[in-house]
C-alpha cells in the first residue's frame, strides 16, 4: 500500500483517515464551524483529518439549485479554513482550467464520480502536484479504476486516493458492493468509503423538484461494513442543520452525530486490526 501525507494527515497508514465537511461552501461561518468541530473530534481520537467542501458544484441535478458562491469566494473561504484552523483541505474540480487555481488553496483535489474517466481532467489534477482523490463512477466496475490510476501516475501523480460512493441500481437507487473496496485496494492506493453519497436515491426525497433524495438510516451500517472490509478511511458530508443545507440535504450527517459516527468507525477498525488505540474518546 502506498502511504503518504496530505498536509499533516497520514493516508494509507494504520489509522483511519477522515475526509469530511459540508457538501458545498455555503458561507465562511459554516465551514469554520464544521471544520473546527471535526478537527477537535478527530484530534481527540487520534485520527488524521482533511476538511472537505466543494467550492463549486457543477454537477447539480437541476440548473436552478445552488452551485456555489460567486467568483472565487468559495476558494477564499477554504483558504481561510486552512489558515485559521491549520487543517488540510480538499475540494472538487470539474474542468481542466480549474485545477491550477484550486491547487493554490487545496492540499488535495477531488475528481467527481461522473468525471472519473475524463483523461484531461485527471492529468490536469496530477500535474498540480497535489494529492488527488478520485470518486469511483456510479457506472464503473471497481476494477476499471485502474485506468484512472494509470492516467494519474502517467501524468506525475504520486499521491492518489480512491473513493467508493455506490453503484447505480436501476434508474434511481445506489447500492454498495463491498467486494469493490477489496478490488480497489488491490490497485495499491488508499481507499476511502463515502458513507453519505452512497445513500443517495434519485427517485425519492424531492428529486422531482431537482434535488437528490436519500436515506440517512444506512450511514452507520454501511460505514461499519466498509471499515470491517479494511478501507483506509471514511469520507462523509456533515452539516449542523442538514435540512437547511443548500446541497445534499437528504444525506448529510447531522454534525451532532459526528462524534458517534467516528467512535463507531474507530471501534470497528480496532476490532479488525486487533490493536486498540487506547482511550482517546470524549
């Protein structure tokens, strides 16, 4: 397994990496609040942490929904989170022209699932020298992620994360095939499990109005199963008031549940590893 660091956060090591934050940069206050809380929770549990928020959302179900703050305001908020809280940050890019500007702020660039086969986008992310997290497409067999890895390494990437976020089942639902976690880890790079996007349902919860629905009941069970399968980290979106979130309101984990979510992840990981990390929780 290739191990590396994203800022001061270790990826591919013996401890679960946590990549978490709100779906999109709605405001500086939101990001600072969520990032500070997650920083404290992960530090108390000895978990490496990377703050995640999309500064721009190009892949929305409806053109009428929130797609990000104007201009570069989203990137400016992420820079402030990094500067004031001292945590590494990750954000999405959707076009090759976004890579350089995003890399000036972010420690890691994320390739959205729908774009995981876009050669030029992968190469542009790799050339920035930043770590790159590729979401596995909902339409893609896990073994085919080797092509994304090959494109990245050919363009110079030396730090790669692969993230499972479910596979499309029928026309509106997602399912998680835990075998894919094992398959992707065999590619030699750390694998994360996205515990909230994997809950999405496009045929329910308001999707007829242009919003993606989902079922948050399964966040904990699916996370436990993925950690038991040996993933290297967990990815989740969280918001103080998910019902008021401007994106993915149906599947963002309430921030008040983040401590319990992390505790369960640590317990399962320790059970699988057989090496208790000690009493670090509060």
